[in-house]
C-alpha cells in the first residue's frame, strides 16, 4: 500500500472522474476503482465482489456519522454512497 499527500488532489480526482461536487477529504484507489471519502468497508466489499463497470464509489463531503468521523457502526449503512459508472453516471449504491 502506498500513502501520499498530493498537493493537487483536486486535479487527481478530476482526472479519475470524481467531480468537485462529490469530493471528500480522501481519495483511494482499490483494485482499479477509485474510492472517494469515508465510504463504509461493506460498500467497498460489495464493489470488489460484483466488479461492476464503474469508476468507483463516493461518499460526498465529510458526514459526521461516517466511518472514521464518528457515529455508530450500525448507522454507517445509511450513508448515501454513490456508484460512479464508467460513463460518469451516478446511482445510489446500497450495500
């Protein structure tokens, strides 16, 4: 695993299909997908199991009740995670 601070993370996100309107504080690449923000592990596990034609997942902003931000693990599944399709479309990603 490589962790790096990118002084131009906005350009990095944009180049990978993550618009400013769904940006968050962290961007990761996992098995060829982009994961933007505090996306719950269960959502990422479903993504990796199903392997849809997609750019990745995003949890826009910094919700106070999300993994790494606080709240209760039992409510994390209520976070509005988006699947960003290969064509840039966005749909709710239930997990």
